């Protein structure tokens, strides 16, 4: 099963904006979806955010969708 990692934006949560909708749409398409509540979104520190992502194992064909600040974090990772 393919995986999808959805990363919300600055001051967001896993329930913000369009994340619940996108999660359900991907699950319909047989993705295992992770939408973690990311740490320190009110006062983010880039290095801490990158460290948080170290716990996720992704493979070819998996997708990452990042919003706002987390686009920069993902690229740094």
C-alpha cells in the first residue's frame, strides 16, 4: 500500500483547512495516510521540525503534500 504524508502549515493542525478532506480522498484511493500534528507550529524552529520528520519512512511512489512553512521544512529534510 502506498503512503501519503500530509504536513499542515504554520499555526495549523491535522484538522485545519482541507486536510481532513484530502485524507479521506486519498484513503478512498488506497493510500495509508499520515497527518501528524506537527510540533511547535506557533514558534517553529527549522531544525526541530526537520528532526520530527526523521521518524517517517517513505518509499518510491509515496507522496508528500506540504503546506506553508512545511514546504521549506520538507525541502530541508
